[in-house]
């Protein structure tokens, strides 16, 4: 009975922690791929695009080499990215169309802002989360 009571208090906290960690993990992974896309565009003197969908993103879909196409699912099926169906295309000079990506799960969210010179950074997420 005591274990049941303790588990009853711990389970909601664990669920919130898991959602928070899922958002952090997905955001960090996407941030890494945004930086990688910029470096790849500059290094290979070509455009590299990342297409953001509501539940996944496609890295370098325009590549001639089929091996560089990666569909990466976020860690949790409840995570979403917005705006949906947005493409960020890094030019050979590292510039990109600017925009924001918000990844959320329940009451947790993180926002990535991409400026015109290709710098991606964490920004203050919207309140409340979408």
C-alpha cells in the first residue's frame, strides 16, 4: 500500500519530466542539424534544405546523394513543430530564410530562431505554449 501511495505521487512528476526531456532532446537534435546544414552548404558550395513538418523533419532532401536524406522522428509522438511545412534553405554562403521553430509537448516547449545570416539559437518560447 505504501509503495502504491508513493508511486501515485511520483508518476505525475515522472510524466512531466519525461515530456520536458523529450522536448529538450528533440530541440537539441534539430539545433545540431540546422548547424550541420549551414556548414554543409558552405563547405560543399551548394544549397541545403531542412523541411519541417508537424511531427518530423527532412534533412537535405535536395541532395543528389540519396544517402544524405534522413527522416528523423522526434523522441515523443506528442511533440510538434510549428510553423508546419516550413523549409529552411541554407545557401552556399550560409545565409537562410529566417524564421522560428517551436517544439512542444503538453505544457513544455522550446523555440529555435534562425536569422538571415544562418545563425540558429534558442529563444524565449511563446507563453503559453501552443
